[in-house]
């Protein structure tokens, strides 16, 4: 088999790069061993505002201008809904936070998202003694169903190999790479936390952060916006809600823990006053970088080996832009934005 690209990994990064190849009529095969599930268990929320400090998310506006049409194209392709517009209500803990909200709404990058008023209307089941701020032009992407549908699509079209990729098996030549019976021009590694086992890119400063979520059923909680306080409450429909998320820098497995469940429950109970039942618990390892920027680029000695990784907690926003930047670099020699490029680490 001869293809233009081999892609290793099928989270949001692998999906976004695959779509970029499809748009440009490039052939490819994807290796996926289901070892990394951070995209599947992600909250999937896109929000251009850091809700802890009311400051702009890095590159958010530019990323969303690419991401929203990207998910619309996938919805058209599969005739399904993945992208859901959803307002966000940020519960205030103090008068100081109310004041900080008003100051932030004057910021040029934030004014189109943050409504400059304090909302005091009561939401059944939610404790909000100081009111809340409302954000618009936000939403979430159903990454689990999207990735499952795209995986099935690749499988049907014989573009998916559900097996481990063996780093010692391929032979790198000047203009091609041979991997068993497959010949390609380039390999792009989109492995998430799995990059730690990749001998070509394991030098990159990946910081693994385990995240856990729970799904609850709360019949008396009638919420149609995302609620953000100590944790987020994301409505899924039929009185089911996704609650998240934890950050654990020590655990390195994707196995849910009682510790994570108890932490989420304790935080949720600080602002929810209706009964609920935990019906599911999920966990995954986020591929984060110390400067919270992605990892794009090619190996310093093997330019036909590339990496697309480090999407962190905002993968739904970053992935389409990152994929486009990497493709344009590999195919059109357009330099990658310095803040996305792995060269920022090679220079140090």
C-alpha cells in the first residue's frame, strides 16, 4: 500500500489532521490502538474566557473562526449534531468577583462574550447568593460521538488500522518511509499522552494531567446553560449532566478513582441543593504542556516525521487550527506560528 501520510492516533488531533488531508486530496492511513481517551472523556466546551480570572483565552477568537465551520462540515458529512451552542453562567463567590466581571466586560477581546450585568434570577437547584455572570457565543462539542462516527467512517473506507504502531519497524529514507507493507511520504504522530513512549518526540516537555468526570441524573435540576462554579455542570438532556473536572498530576492511568469521584461530589455539593444520582464516571490523561501551548513541528533530524500534540484542555478549539498550520508547513513550507511550534523548546 502506498499513501501520502500515516497518522498515529485518532483523538481530536488525529481527526483534525485527517480532515485536512481529505480536503486536500491526500491519501492516508490511521493507526489507532485506543490507548488514549482524553478526547473522548473531555468536557468538549469551547469558551474564549478564562473564568477564574476573567481574562481572554490565548488565540481563542482566531481558533473559533476555524473551529466552528470545521464542526459544521462534520455535521454535514455525517448528518448528525455535534456542536451545541450553550450559554455559560459563572456563579460569583463575592462582591469582588462581581466587580472584576464588570471590569472585564470592557476588554475588547471579551465584550462580545461577557454580558455587562449581574444576573440575579434564581435557578432551581443552584445556589447563587451573589448572582452570576452570563457568557454568550459559547458551546460544547460532543467529542465522544464525533470520534466514534469518524472512526467508523475510516474503518468502512479502509483507512483505519486498529493496532499498535511499532516505532522500530519503519525505515526512514530521504523521500519516503516504509512501514511493513505501507510506503508513505510522512508520518504525523497525534498520540496525546502516548508521546511519552515515542522515541522520536519523547524529549518534548509533556505534562500529563489526569482528569475525571462524572455523569449525574438530577430530575429536579432544570438547567439549560452550562453552570460554572467549583466545577462545571453541563446539561446533556433528559436531566442528565456532565460534571467536571479534576486535575491530578500524580496518577498516570485512565482508571476512574474514588478520590476523583469524591472530589467532584464535594465541589458540586457547594452549589447544588437538589438530590442527584451518579450514573457514570470517566477518566483520561490530558496531554498538556508547561506553557499551555500546542506542540507542532518536525523532528530535528527527520523532517518527514511530524508531531501534532499538546492540545490540553481546549482541544476542541485548538485542534482545527493546529492541523491546518501543520499541514501548511509540511506541504507548503508556511512557517508554524512560534507559539505553536516545537522549536520554542529546541532553542532552549
